C-alpha cells in the first residue's frame, strides 16, 4: 500500500505538526510505502512573506499534488491548512488529520486578544471548505471530534478519533545532565515551576504569571521560581510581571530545543499549564514522560489527556488555582507515578496502528 503524506510548507514553523509527521513516518517505516511531499523549494533562500507562501501552497503545489497522487492508494494531509488542497486529489481517497479548530474559532471572535483580519477569516473559511471535501478525517481528541460536528455541519465523509501520541522520545534525564544542558540560561539553581507555550491568547501566559504571583502571596517562603519557556517575553507580559511584583522570581527561556525542553521537564518541580483551549495538550504527556508532575486547566482536552493523573484548576481564577497547586505539593510523587502510567496510553505505535488500519479501510487494501 502506497501512502502519500502531505506536510506543511518548508518555511512554516509548526513544531507540533512537524513532530506529528515525523513520529508517524518513523512508526510506519517498513509497514507501508510512503512518500512525503510539501510545498516550497528544496533549499529555501531566506524567509518569504506569508502571501508568497500561500501562493506556493495553494497555487503552485496543487500541480505537484496531482502528479504525485496518481501513484498513491491514500493521500494523507497531516494538518488542516494543507487540507484545503484535498479537492485537487481525484485519483485516491483523501484523509485529513484535524488537530484543532482554534484559528477558525479565533476568526469567529472566541479568543479575546487574538485578532483576526478579514483576510484571515476568509482564509479559515477556505480551509474549512477544502477539508469538507476530503474523503475522511482523523481527529486527535474528543474535543476536536466535537469541533467537526460544530464547524463542518453534517460532514459527509468518514470520521475517526485517533489520539495523538508522544511525538518525541522524551525521558527523564539526571539532574546533572539537565543542569549542564541548561547552563547557558544561567539559572540560579533554585527549584522552579515550569510553563511552556507560545504567546497566542488561548495559551493564557498571563494566567501562568498571575497563578504564580498568587502562590507567592499564599506562600511567601516558597523556594520555587517560575521558568517561562517557549514564546518571547513580550512587552505586555513584562509589564504584567512587574505589576505583580514577581520580576525577581521569573526566568524566561524563549526558543528552546528538544533537549532543553526535556531538561526543563526533568528538573522542574511541576508543570503549570493554564491553557484556555487546546487541540490536544501535548505538554501534559511530554512532562509526564520526564517524570514531571502536572497541574493543568480543568477544560477539555486537558482533562481528556491527563485523565486522573493531573491536578486540575480553573485557569480564570488565579487565586483558587494557586491554592489548589499548593494544597497538592505533598502529593508530587503520587502524581509522577500516575503520570508514568498515563503516558502509556499515548504510545506512538498505537497511533500508527490506528492510521494504518484507516489507510487500509479507505483504500480497500489488505497489505
């Protein structure tokens, strides 16, 4: 059986999508024939404007897609944005993995602080129209599955729930190894709580700062600092940090790589994950792979991914969230044990098995 993977543009920085593509390709190696194609030149010279990338994705790339899909039994679009091209495939069934509907919901005005222009709203509608014409969809969580019913309105194709897996082989590393990996950040050596995420409104990074500030008010002698990783320390976040009086207790680590993420998880007292919305919530299981306890929002899909292995809080009530976290500080070893059991549900092989079965069903192949 021949599967054509359609990945994102070579110059689009979508780390979670790239992780998904690589994990699935790694697990399917030797189990089916597959080829990965994506828009953009093989050796890009400099970052192009988003408009030119759109031109490459939706004007130039369909020609490549039509040619390559003639030799495929299934064409798998690894993310919704590329799923806009599904109508260009006529020689094989098409499958789109839907990770989330967050950009669409932002275009609908559901995330204050995430402004979407008229062109962006039109773009989201075009993606939706293309995905609606795919033969089948795979949803990474029950939350995303519910989004299909809400946004695709009686979608005529096949829909299955195939939960994401741990994309990268994260594991707990020794304290010495972790500190050596993180030496360039010049951390104080004090214990710390860890937060990771971009600066989109739904990630609720201000909420992480407010929760930590409330923890310091409730427990002034608390030794833990706060490390904010991922997105940059934007001006609004810097102002909030100073207004909360926690500037001396917060470290920032933007643009970190896999080894550094693994080291932070391995050293952290716990992960604080106050997202208002997610398609899946990958940091929960990444942290648990590294033996890091998790405190997260009491919203789906965080509750789906963490199940009984996470302590949940209302991300809109920082004082109550802080009290909930502090009340469970004596139970951290138990959270570690529950996390180790929980991550077994997200084995990449299980995800790959489900996709392979889906490919066979869509193509009618037994191979």
